[in-house]
């Protein structure tokens, strides 16, 4: 049951990844559909986060890492040395496991991306308002935009970080267990937002929480460590298939809670 | 003896030892403060102490205005030289210095921290005084700047390393170049620690005597030109303590009290500032 207008936004092909001598990913492939939510699930240490961070070259920040294979964003290989990493990260935004607002005001947090891009004040304040509205924060914070972002609750901080990522108009948003530090209500809020956002953005989410994956995602990739501890994509397909009709026995074992 | 009893006894014993050690460390400091206060107050309360230059030996009265101006100016110019350079080196060490270059800089800085302060005076003397053929406040500022440098750069590095990596990642993930993330996010987040380090270095420099002996040299007239020899509070203390005139000795005590107050005030200021910024 593939969409007729299916369009591949991010296409990872045969990606291998090393931290020094340790191979963390082995031959991982994944075709992320545009304006859909793709979930990466699997036990701890199976390389989900590593895989996710390759998509916007965040692994560049760790010395001694090496990636091979291809990750095509709209047909262009982001792993090639001539990729403009700064521009790439603008197109592929990221939401982290723990909310990490800058120790600045609420306004300055969201305005930081536009500020980097040199957008005008007027344009910036418009984008800040839009982004905060898109994340449902506007009504909660519009009277205290100049106050420190650190005074917000955990859930609000995470939505602020999402607004901050949206402000540079990305095409893809990578989410690394965005709700793992949040209470159930704040988690639900993030999940509702994701459904809203997928109309305009392509989302890839790493999650430990299988219920969350089955609730929010359109496609799911199940990952597992192979005998040499390198992560592999075991099975990838529509979420409904992965959870109800897994083809691989290992997927079924994990889904039904027999290990992991 | 039963075990709980032994435990209670050991607990008492160790607790007592800790209190003893703290007292041994704290009592001299308190005694010093009291001593300086009692001996220094009469000097500070002498009319003209803050406003007059010293009078010739044997003439009663006079003040330390020359030394107050000198200390402020010498340390001020020294800080203007040392703080920007030290902060930049600290930023380099924390953000780009995880390599051999960084380790070399750290090693040199540690060696500098351990040098006796008179060595910095010799440095100022050979590099500035000998080449300009002139004692000057500037040569003292340069000597003090080199002395302050390791304190500032280490404090800056420590403050920056404490900034969580997640903030750097958040900035980079927005497409910000590394240098902008460093200057616009990491440094502001660590400003409290950087400012504290700078103020502590200034406080230390203000109390130094040895680096000034053959750089600023001392001057009994009020001098504001940094290219001329200049007095300083620490020099007043050093010189006046050695002369047989009671009014000058009293002046030395007064200068000591003033210096202690200045250093204490700087430290307290630094703490208040950090507490405010951390809220």
C-alpha cells in the first residue's frame, strides 16, 4: 500500500559508520518518504541515533568518525566532501533527546536561526511568531517573550526547541527520542504536533517507545546489533506491516516483547 | 566494645579532626584580618590619607594618594592587556584545543602559574625598562599582565568546558558556523565564570609587590602618566615598613588595610555577579 505520489526525500544507501575502529553501522539503508513520519526503533545501542545523526552530518563533530555509502537528500549525497554542511543543517533540522534551549530569552532562542541567516528584524519577528504558533506555544508565552527560556517547563522547553528548529524553514526534522524526558501529557502534545507538522515537513524519529512508534509513524525501520555489535536495519516498511505482519522473526520477537 | 559504639566513636573522632583542620587553616586568616584592621585603621583615618601624596621622611602627615592611583592604573592597564588575550586563549583551549597545540599551551601556562612573581618583574625589567631606559608604570602593567594571563585563560577554559555540549549541538544543528556558536552561545553561557576568573586575577595582581620593584619602581609624587615611574599600595607597604618613622609605618598599615579591603571587595563583587548571572 504505497502512496501513489510517494516521493523519497532522504535516501540512505548502504551506509557504514565507524567510531575509530569500531563499526557502529553496517550496510544500513532507509528510504524516507516526503511529508511522512518515519520511526527508527530497536534496542539500546543498535545505532538508531548514530544513523539519525548522519543525516545532517552531526557526526562531523565527533573526531575519528568515518562514514561510507550514500545519503541522498533530494538526490544529492550529503556525505560527499563538497556538501555545504551549514546549508545542509538548515535544510535538515534536529530536535534532541533533552530540551536544550539557549540560556537566552524565549524570543532570542527562536530568533537565533534567522539571526544567523541575516534576516531582517521584521521578518524575524514574524517568523518567531509563526514558529511559536506552529508549536502551540504562542498563547502560553506571548506576554513573556523577553524572559529567560530556562523558566519554561520541560515540555514547553522541548516545544520551544522545535519552534527554534522550524524558524529556519527546514525540509526535514530529525527527532532523537524527543519525548523521552517528558511526562505523558507533554509527550502527547509533541505527538499531536508531529501529526500537524508532517503536512509540511518530513520527519524521522528515533524512539525507544514502541507504542509511540506505532501511534505516530507512517513507516518504521527496525534495527538490531549484528554479532560484531554493528547496527543493521533488519526490516523497513509501513508501520502497520512492521507491527502487525513482520516478515522477519527477529522483528516479531522484539515487537512482542520477547527481548530488548 | 560493640560495633555501633565503635562506629560512633570513629565518627566523632573524624568529625573532630575535620573541625581541627578547618580551625588551623582559618585562624591565621582571621588573625591576619584582625591585625591589619586594628593596626591599619589609625593610618586610614589620618586626615589626608586618601587625598595627599606622602610627605618627606620626618614630616608628620601625608597620605597614599599616589599609591592608590598607581595601583588602580597599573592593574587597570595590565587587565586591559591580559583579559582579552587570556579569554581568547581560554576559548581556543576549550573549543579548538583538544590536541598537541592545546596541551603545549596548557603546559606552558601551568609552568607560568608556578613561577615566583619576582620573575615577572625581571621580565618587565629586561623587556621594557632596559629597552626604554626608563622605569614606568607600563612596564609594571606588562609584567602583571603576563602574571595574570595563566589565571585568566585557565578560568576561561574551565568555564567554557562546563557549558553542556547539547548547547553547541543545538546551535550547529541550526546551521550556525562553529565560530558563531562559540561567540554567541557558548561564551555568553560561560560569562559568569570568565568574569570571575578575570576579577580574581586582578585581585591577585593588585597585591603583588615583587613584579613592581624594578618596573614601576615607586614614586612619591602623584603621577598619572603610564610612561613614568609610579607608586603602588604594595610598594608603599614594602618601603614604609622598613623605615624608622612611626607615621610612615602607620601609613604602611593603612595601605595594607586598604589593599586587603580592595582585594576582598573584588572577590565579593565577583561572587555577587556570578550569583546574579546564574539565576
